[in-house]
C-alpha cells in the first residue's frame, strides 16, 4: 500500500520548502499532499488517511491544536502520526501540542535533514 504525507501550512514558502525536503520520498512511492488551512487539512486526513501529517499551528479556519485534537478523537484516523511545526517554541505551546495528541513537536525554522529523517523513520523507509 502506498504511503502519504500531508503538509499543512498557510505560508506557501513553507509548503514549498517542505515539499522540496520530502520530494525524494516520492521515488519510494510516497505521495505528498498539501493543505493551506486547518479545515482543509481535516477533510484531507479523513478522506486520504495520510500516514504522516506535518501540521502548522497558527492557521486560518482551524488552528493546528484543533485539527490535532479532532484527529485524535476520531477512531477512524486517530493513528495518524502528527508532527506539529511552529514558530512558537515555548514549553507551554509544546505541552499544549502534545496534550492535543501530537506525536512530536518541532519548531521553525526547521532543519530539512531532520524533517526528512523523521519522515523516513515514521514511514519506515530506507533511503
């Protein structure tokens, strides 16, 4: 079965950077999906059931915490691995993210190598 990653960020340059960072996974059969806000992200998660979601916190319509909580409360998609990405690195925000059910919390600016490494680890892919 093919694996997929959903990149959720309202800033286009971040989405492009994430796609460029993860594009070599496409050679391994991984599909990259994107969403520009929380509401769209939740729809995609429900319909596509991606294996991994890189989720921005500060977004229009629904923030990352709300999306994460909705996913974790839905039995059909609660096993989705969620990595929250945010410019807010404060301990309080990290606790809030983990409390909402995030599997991991990473701060921006992020290290592309670290993003790729985490994605291959979660999807169990050898590059």
